[in-house]
């Protein structure tokens, strides 16, 4: 298990991109925002453990790197902020959850978090792809 407080964001992102390239699932310990009974956010962060299958990365309008992944427990698409990862483990097994079709129109929320998809060529070395994401953050 790797602790994100012991490595740079670039190192964490590089390892997660390698997991994506190899199609290896990742178990993450993640800080998610707690919600009350009415579904309102309380502002309190609680740790949760999930096994995910990464299929994309995004940079939000706020400048956060978002990990787009399928949650193995629920089979649903989820987004995780990279800065809220506490620890992770990359597995050697293969993906098992079906991904959403690439040609499906993506529903955009009418309000809330705006995101910008960062496209990067897959034939570049991982370090070059991480640099492209870092450049997108700086823009």
C-alpha cells in the first residue's frame, strides 16, 4: 500500500496512469464528504475504501485532478479527487466491470462542478502524459 503523503502528486498520478495503461484495478483509501439524512453535505470528510477500475482523468475548472473510474462494489461510474486519496494499492488482476460506451452522449450537470477533459496521446511515455496534465493544470 502506498501512502500519498509520502510521495508527490506527480508520482501518484504516474502510478495511476500506469495502472490505467495495464488495466489493473486499484484499491484506494479516500476521503469523501459526509452527507446527512437529507442528502446535504456536512463538510466533514470520512475515510472510505473502494476498489476502482480507472478509465480516464479530468482536470476540473477548479484545477483539481479527477480520476474517472468504475466502482467495483456498485458497478457505477465515479469521480475521485486525486488530492483526497490517502493511500492506494495497484493490483495485478484484470478489469471486470463494463465501461460506459465511448459514443454515448455524456450528461453534463446543469450546475455544480465544471470539468475539462484533458486528452493526451497514449503512445507518449508516461512522464510526457503526466507533464501534459501538469501543463493543463497550470493553464
